[in-house]
C-alpha cells in the first residue's frame, strides 16, 4: 500500500510523522507514491511508525543535496519551517540512523524512475535533422577522506603525489537540449572512461545522435554503441591512420573502423591500392577533417585541427559543415557537470558522507534533485516555446529551496496543479538567458586572485573577445590519412 502525502497509515500512527516528507514544489516530480514504491521494492518500509518514517528519511536525503551548505539540523529545519504545529525535533544521531536504515538502494531506484530524456518532439535546440542530440563524458567527484572511502574509491595520483581527498569517477549520458541525465554510472576513480561509457550504451536508442570526445576513440566501444541503433559523431585522434575508401563531394571521405587485423589489411591496401578495397568487418564511417580558425576583433587568429567520424554517411542529408558546428554541442555535458558539481553541490565542497553506501546514497540524491530541476525547466520551456538553454538552473534551485522552506507545492498525489512558483521564477524575463550567446573560446577567469601568493600568469592570459569562428574542410590527399600514412 502506497502512502499519499498528508494521509495517515492505518494502524501505524498519525499524519504528523509523515509531514516532513516533502521537497516543496519538487514533490510534483519526486512524488510520494514514487518514493513509497522504491521503498517497497527494496524492503525499506518501516515496520512501525517512527518519528522518522522511511519516506521522510528519503526526502531528508534529497534535502541534504538541495541544502548542501547546512548541517543535519539546518536541513531538518528547512523541511519543517513551513509546516506549523509541534516539531518532531529529531537529533543529529536520529537523522543519521534514519539515513542508514534507508540505505542507497531506494535512491538508486528513484533515480532510475526519473532519468531519461526530458525534451518533447517540438523542443527547441534538442533535435538536429530529426535526431535527438545526446553526449557522454566523464568527471571526478571528491569525497570525504575516511579509510573506507579511500580504500574503495582510491585517490588520484599526480606528479605532486596522491590527492588530498579520495575521488570517484562518474560518467553520464546527457541530453544536449535540456541537459537532463539519460543515464549515469560511477565507480572508483581509476575506472577507465570507455569502460563506463560501454555501460551507458544500455540507454542508447535509435534516433539518437551521440556526441563524444577523443576519450571514446576505440573500436570495441564504437561497435557496442552502433549495435544499439544510435548514430555517432565522435572526435578521434588526428594521428590515427584511416584508409580513404571513397572521397565525397563535400571533402569528407568514407572509411572503415575495424579491429587490428582489419585495420592492417586496410592500411596495406592504401599503400598498395587495388581497384577493390578488401572485405573487412567493422563500422563504416564518414571522416571529416577540418581546420578551425578563431579570429579576434583585433585580427589575431588561432587555429586548430578537428577530426570527426560519424555513421551518418549521406553528405546531402547531413552536411559536413553542419556536423562541425553541431559537435560544439558536446560541451553541454560539461555544463551539466558544472550544474551538478558547482550549482547544486557548491563550489569547493565534497560529498559529506563517510561510508561507501552513504556516498552512493548522497550521490543518487544529488542526481534525483538535479534531474527533477531539469525536468521542471524543460516543461516550462516547452509551454512557452523557448530554448531550455535560456532557463537558469541557479534560479530553479534557488526557488525550489524557497518552496521547501515555505512548504508550498506539497499537495496530494492526485492534485494535478503545476509548480507555479518555480515556473514563474525561471520564466521571468530578467532570469532568462539571452537567445543568442556570444562566442567565447576561453573560460572566464578572476581578475584578482583570492590567494595572497603571486599569481602565475599563463601564456594564454590575454583572452580573445568577440571572436568569429570559421571552419574549412580538408580533403584527403592520399589513400591513408594520419601521421603514419605514406
């Protein structure tokens, strides 16, 4: 039996014990019935009515992510501030024990229910020529330094020695248009990124166009991704030698990505060409070699080379110039990581949990809150017909915190009312981002460092503003491209 918000459980106590089981207007996405389902599936429902029932403990974990700078009692005060009446007033020890009773399994199921694309068919900026643009990438998260967490997740090792905090490796498949999380996998920091990306292939579907950087340059991963029916647009190493099987009118060319044996056969054919290429089992790709030039307002220029491979083989249906421009959308995955690690968690902060299961629980709580915020933003953008990129995650989370403190939007499960405060806040003209953002080729930097020590200026200290970026496709001149070519 699932418990509605604000309803008593027959034979288990009063309504008051469940009053703190809410998350403001985010409760309309993270519904009580959804939480109860996760608790039922993992057998974490309390056997008797406690001061802190299991559902309340789950919402408390989610609130820990939303109020990341507050302690346990401060987060509890935020959950109960707008409820009125007599406060349960649990101790920090009681809240900590409630977290342990629930564990990480219900939060994992909760995220599994909420993850996925958030863009509808008419969503602006989420589609390109009928394909849903998605991207995957990896990042690291620092965690509390305890023998248990350090032994399981490990530390980063650099030329300066081991890192000050243990860290975990997280890889995510992100919808570029809304920055919603389609799937996530995480583990010890030394887990290879292609290994985690191979797990993310479980969420790829036909009709998706996957954007990826050079970390995904590998035949086994490419085969697994193509087998899902999704299309690929990946950047690969410039020095990787590829056989030119057929040159296309737009300057791109057809090639084949194969295993070691097939690659050697293609290289031999390229060095000793015959009318018919050898029959090789692999992935047919279209290769685009381009030179990208950034020109500043003062006439200064910077150039770089870009090599893309795609399974979209038709140059007329999928122009190469548009694919070069589209590849920039891959950085939406980095923006999603910024929203998760900085906007939500807080800059310079680590995960507070001190056990492995606590880390898993806290991280899944962050992912659930982030996904709920992105879904609300995507729905608001769809109603008004604007690009979801213009909606601020900062404003979304700030307003969500206010609705938690005021206990607004915590109506019953069958109340279909929307989340008016968050939507009106994110759609306010002053909160919306510009329809067209200016081009930047270097991130923002502080003018004056906080540290009192000397500031070591880099050779790129002079930024380029108001740049114009152009690209020029470089047709192949030999049958074997890359540095190892003849």
